[in-house]
C-alpha cells in the first residue's frame, strides 16, 4: 500500500519488528477507514444510479461489484480481516502462508475450519470432512476409483461439468447416462423418476454454473433388493448457498472458489463406509485414495494452508449472517429481484427455464441475434466494467452475459446491475 521506510540495519530485530508492526497497524487502520468512506460514497452514488469511477488514496481504489463465476467475490469483511493478519496471524509474528502445516500455530486453524463445516452443514458423525487439492475436477476420477464395486455407475447429464465427470468415469467403469437435458442445450433439469438398478452410485451436478440451472429436488435411487444407491453430487456452485441434508448423500464435493474461499482447495464430505480399505482400481495413486486423506486428517501432504485459513474466515462470516438459512434468504431475494427484472423486460431474457433456475448463476441474452448480438454483448460488458460492474461476459457455449451472484454478492450489487441494464436497454 505504501512503501515501507527502511529500518536501520543496526537496529535490533525486536525494535525492527515492533516498528514494522506499528507501521502495518497504522496502514491497516487507514485502509479500513478509507474503505468505509468509499463505501459511504458508493452508496451515495448508487442512489443516483451512477458509480464513481476510481477513487484513490495512494494506491487504494473503490472495489467493484464482481460477478465472476469463479474465482468469485469474497466478503469484504473477510478480506479486511485477512489483510490485518497478513504479517502477524494470531500473535505468531508470521503469515499463515509461512506457517508449517505441522505447527501448533496451524493446527487450530484447520481444526476450526472442519468444525465450522460440520456445524453449518450439520454433517453427521459418520462422515469424514476432507480438504483436498486438485479442484473438483480431480473428484471426477477419485469418485469411480474409490466407489467402484460392481463396475457400473449411473450419471445424469445436465451440462459441461456433468459431461466431464461422465467422460472421466468411463475410464474406470461402465456408465449409464439415465437422463439428460442436452436436447435443449441444458437449459432445464430433467425430471428423473426413482431409479432402480444395480449401480455402485448415482452422480449428478447440483448446480450448473455455465447453463444457470439447479436441481430443485434430490433424485432417489435404490438397488433391486431395496438397498440404497449412494448419491454423489458436485455442489461446487451452491455449497452453503442454502441448507443441504448431507445425510441423503454418500459424497458431496465442492471446489471452494465459488462460495467458500479462494481457489486451491476442494471440500469433500464422504460417508465413512464408502471409503475402501482396499482400492477397487488396481494401482490407484496414493494421493487419489480417500483413505489416505481420511486417515491423515487431510494432512498426508502439505495442504493448501492459506486457502483453508480463508475458508474458515468465510465460514465464520456465513455463521454470523445466519448460516445456510441466512444465505438462502439473502440469495433468494437477490435472485427473485433479478429474474423478475429479466422476465418483465422486452430487451433481456434469461436462458434457463423456470423451475430449473440457479440462485447463483444467471445467464441472460438481449433481443439481438447474430452479429448484432455479438456487438451489443461486447458493448454491454465494456460499459458495465467502466462503471464498476465486472466479469459479466457469458460463457462461450451460451453467449450473452452471465451474472454470478454468490453469497458474497450484496443486494446492493444486484440493484446496481439492474439499474445499469435498464439504462443500457433504453440507450440501445
């Protein structure tokens, strides 16, 4: 933020450390104070449906409203806390990024993060909570490698990430795709009747980030003898956006970079009886075995320490703001407001069908087609960015625009986007 003045080389380490601590504390105080002033100024401007362009104090500028599908926006409160602890976390005189994952300083950080996951999601005792690397995409392989028994699994195809999971699973077992919405470019969630079959598990993607769809129900699946077929779900884009009954699933996994933390860690919640003692797939790498990480408490190798630390702070923020129930109320209000605007507009329209719409990811198009649409979309994204509304370009498979309104996105941000959209529609 500011250049640090050099500390004389003959000063003792203790004095130097104290000087730096005082300086950093002062800088942090100034940063928070200025951020507060900027927030007040932003509210003032927003009432007039105008955004301040760039407000500077040194190198500090006003934050934008970030509608990215991931990595997504993080709560400002969390970012400020992390900034204040960057050089000295919990009185250790070091950053979390510098800590040994085996140290007494780090142990309570990962322990608290797991405890918060269990509390906020009401995770039953017979489930393991794992913090893994490799993103959610690594789970596309770990799931079939670990859960294979009879050698056949059921999948439901609702978009890009489902297709990738299916392709990966086919390397290890037979895959039956029992339902798909590909006939309408994945714009809806298919109605799946209770499944009966001799399957090792049933996999589905709970929220489809690109297509803007979400399951409104949990599918049912049983074997011919009446025993349950374990449900496996990719919950990356909706984890802790609303309550979720973990007990209905065998495995829930989620990349953190949507609602939980910066990119770098994947949350896996797995029922203990599904963790194999002996791997069903020969020569499975040690790092791809759930047992490896469950037995070691996610500490078999160096975990993504800083990302887990940030996840803990985000989880505290979620808890402070009403938990999963509080997030659901917050997110429903934002989504209802935005969808209502789209559905009543003669310039824009949502791409996902009613009844299948995501609360987190909202793709939308304008009334234009072809080359006109391409030009107007580029203009929209550029002009929106100029007034502090960023990362609104739609995925290439859908086109148009996409607003991802994860937990950290405020109602204020959604209102600001709608105000801009209304102005843009009148001018174009």
